[in-house]
């Protein structure tokens, strides 16, 4: 690993992991067994021909490696950084049985970074089909669908409600994990394929649903943008944030640079972050970089945390204090937060999610003195647009119901990413978007 | 970029801008708002849509912080980096009978569109507009044209009734049947004025103005408590049942960044002095 030391990196928002050098990348690639029946490809939600790209790296032919990657994935520098490879491609790598698996993610990132620095080569696009496709949302799902459909020759318009594209890649994931110039460069590549980006357009409001449904096909990738709150007393005190708001203020609006940047964020000496996922780790580590002493409160044990192991390790290295098997019961304060009261949890039986289910231990309440609380307990599909489209079938959790190809109850409307699946990972969103794009392409070509 | 077609100073610290934003203008309804961002380092601030003309929308704002001060330095022909809208749910327009539309201070900006749509829906529309003094009263002619009746109040008695909009509303409620009331103004004014309709059980709407970031339901910065439930003003509002709103919490949350807002404004003022910028002259 090539991580910058924790005491240095908590002073800035620069990337933690420095990546591989060319020599390291070649050496790592040479370890690949080039399996005849590669399990890693099956482990990849977007089916990258992993042995092929790694083979090119081993030969030192980095442009060929980039071509092989982009055959299946237009966002390799992003995926190389944020995919949970340990449960996907690397998790099934045969070398992992006896030794460590090939560092596929690090290699993917290396190839993509190398290409970006030396000038990206665009994949070929098919002849224009004359078909118009609307893609709603420019997060991982929308960008993937747009790239696939633009390559197939369709005229793609991407609608984004914010002033910048990228969705969660831009507002959610902090720069120390995913630098914003990397995100912008990969978005630019999607646009270079011919997709048109309309920022500041909230579909359902700035674009009518009639106008939307007038496209030959529609892909909905509006994500899981609605933050959940715990519904405990004190939640609307000043100093209580959803992780979405806290991260958006810093990542999208650059509140860390206030007052050079106009958007403020509160600075607290002690912060409590609630949750155990990647977003909780991100929020905790951002708060740390703003100078706070940070405690993370999670109702289950550390081994049950949904966050990637690497992010948990990073957070601990950065002196985030973990309170596991604890749950907040109320947030204290008059107008602003002064503390959070928690109860200890015992882990009994196994619940529906297959994890040990937490139960409060009576009389075990304790209080943490904090002046900010960030809730990172999950998000659900943003209901705004989907509730405005008549005839669009929705599931119980507000998600859009789709078939195995991503098709909704309206024949020319497809959906992918969190709006269809509920909150999941960047790569899963991309995988479902790719499938939907293939189905849209087939439909438009009358197959 | 979104071009400012016209910029006029209406009163001390109050400005009227017409902004070219076709995707907003074509879909905007009464009660909705835009969010704008001046430039790369700008913050996102919500402003009510006050009128629509062709591909342009009108916003009226008072200079209260850094962003509005900076916005006021722009003039016709200048551009704003980002404008998104129309955001929020439109006002619940219907044919109710007699409706009263009340604006306080710069909140008067929101009243013409609501009054106009209520009028078109067949209502008898009574307008009440109030300001601290006559020189701060805006949109009087416009409201007089739209409304069947228009009442004016000033805190200092320099024009119309000496007193508050709530005083006129109380009198009207005692005299005749009012079916729906809209109140738009500072939080404290909305709270006090809405109190007048409680004894009569008249459905009353207020347009809330909490701090927002994205304005699309993603961040929860604008959460307000209405009827004991947490709502997002940006997507569930901005208009809510006045009698259900927790105004104390709204006002508390509007003060979250008071310290930082003050620092930012002072820094901007200092910078302008140093650079000798006079800003545009608004005719």
C-alpha cells in the first residue's frame, strides 16, 4: 500500500492512496495467472476482461490496457478507487486461495490515471441512429447508461439538477478518496462520446414529464438521494446534519475553503457520526480534516459494519474513535447540540439481513459531549421525479420496479442504480445501468 | 450562464431582477422558487419566483448577506453562473371563494403570482401588503391591479393603516367570511399574522424560507417541523399549513450560520472598499 501517513493526510483533502508506479504495476500484473476461465470477470458487475487488461500491463503496453478496460467500463479511474474489489473481482481471484489476490483495483486505477495523464483515447462510436434518449441523473448509473448509448450511436441528453455532474461521485465521496479532477476527466470522456449534459435541470420541474416521455427512450438514474433521519428527540437542533448535507457542503460547495468559498459549514471541536457504512466513514474523516475530534457510533459490532474494511482501517488510523454496539437515543442541547445520549446494544439472534440483531441494554445509557452530530444511517430513493410520472410502478421502499433488463412499467422507460435497487455501490449502479442500456439499444434497433 | 435582462432598485436594499432562464419560466407556477449560484465559489441561495415574462423570471431580494450584496453589484447584461428551478410545490390554487394574500416587507415579492392565479381561478382576492415605512413598500401598483381590494399597512404609519397586516386581517375576519389565507414574510411576521386566523379555523398557508443547499430533497438542510413531523421545505413545501408550523424551530435553524454569514459579509465589504468597486448603478 502506498497510503500517506495519517498525521499528514488529516491536514488536507489530497488523496490518501498514492497509487502504483509503473514498475510496481508491471510486477503486480506479472503475478496474474491468466486463467482460462477467469473468475474475476464473473465477479465484476460490468464484466471487464480483467486478464486481457492485466496482460497488457504486464507487457508494459498501457494504452492497450486502457482500451481493454474501456471496452466495458468508461469510468475506470473512479472504479479503480471506489469499487469494493475485495468482495468482487479480487474476492474470487484464484491467487487469493494461497497468497494475496492480484490487486485488480489498483491496476485499473493505474491504467486509467496513466491514460488521463498522457491524453485519453476515445473508443469508437457507432453511426448516428437518429434515436433520442434522455438520461436522468449524472451519477454512476446515468453516466454509464449515457456512455453505452452514445457509443451505440443514439443522441443522448443527460439531465442533472445540480450545477455539477457526477451525482454521489461529486457531492458524496470526498476528494481524499476520489479526487474531483479524476471525476471530471471521466465525465468529460463520456461527453466526448457525444452525450449532451444539461446541468441545472430538475426533471419533473424544469423539464415536464410529457417532454421527458417524448424521448424515444428514457433511463432513470436519479439515485437514492433522500437522507434518512433516526427520528429521535433533538434531531433538528443546530449542529445536526445528514451525512448528505455535511458532505455536500464540503465536497460540492467547498465549505472547507470558507470564506474563500461562500458556503459555510459548522466547525465543531467534537463530532459524533452515526452509522457504520462507507458514508459514515467519509463523514467522519471529513470532520476530522476540519479539525474535530470524531467519535463514530454504530449499533452493531465492527465486523458487521457495511463499510469497506480499508475505509474502517483508514478511519482508525486517523484517530476516529469507535463506539460499537451503541445507539443514540436523543440529541441534547437547547438550540445547538451539546451532546448525544446513547444506549449500549447487545447482539442477539440473526435478523433478516443475516447480521446479528442489536437490542438495547436497559440502564446502559451514556452521554458523549459533542457539538455536532452527523447521521449517516442510509438513504432511500428520491421520490420527487418518480412520483410525478403517471403509471410508473413503485415498490414498497419507493424504488422504481424494473424487470431483469431494467425496464419499468412504462415500456420505453428504464431505470438503474439506486433508484431501482435501493442504496448500493457505485459499481452495482453501473452494472444495472449497463444492462438497461443494452436493453434500450436493442429496443431502439427493433431487435 | 443566465443573463440578467433588467435590474432595478425598488427600495433601500431591495432589488428587482429579471433573469433569462427559459427552463424555469416555461414551467413556473405561483409559490415556487429558484436556487441560484453566482459563480464558481458561490453558495446556492433560494429566491421566490415573483413574476414570469416570456423566457424570464423575476426575483426580488433584499441585501442581507454576502451573496445578496454581491448579486446587487450586478446589473442588466451581467450573468449568473447557475439558476435551477422551478423548485418546490406550487401553491394550492383552487376556487375557494374569498382569499386573502398577505405580504410583509420583501415577502411582498411572492404575492402577485399567487394573487393572479387565485383571481384566474375565480376567487375574490384581497391583498394586504405591509412594510416598515412607505419608502420600503414594493409592488403596490401591481397588486392593486390584480386584487379586488388592496390594503396597505406601515409600521410607522407613513402610508395606509398605521400598524401590521395582522391588524387588518383581524378586522376583515371579524367582518366577513374569508376562505383561504396566504402569508409570506419574515418568520416572526408569518407566525404572528397566522395567529389571527386560528380562532376562525381558516386554512392558512405560509411560505417558509429555511436555509437550503441543493433544493431537491437531497440534503435535509431545510427540514422544518410541521404538525409534529419533519418535512423538507424544498420538496414538501415551501408552503405549509401555518397553524401546524413550528416557527420557533424555523427561526432557530435560520440562525445556524449567523457568525459565519457576518464574517463573510464583512470580508466582502472590506474587499469592495479596497478595490474601490462602486457596483452598478441601478436606474
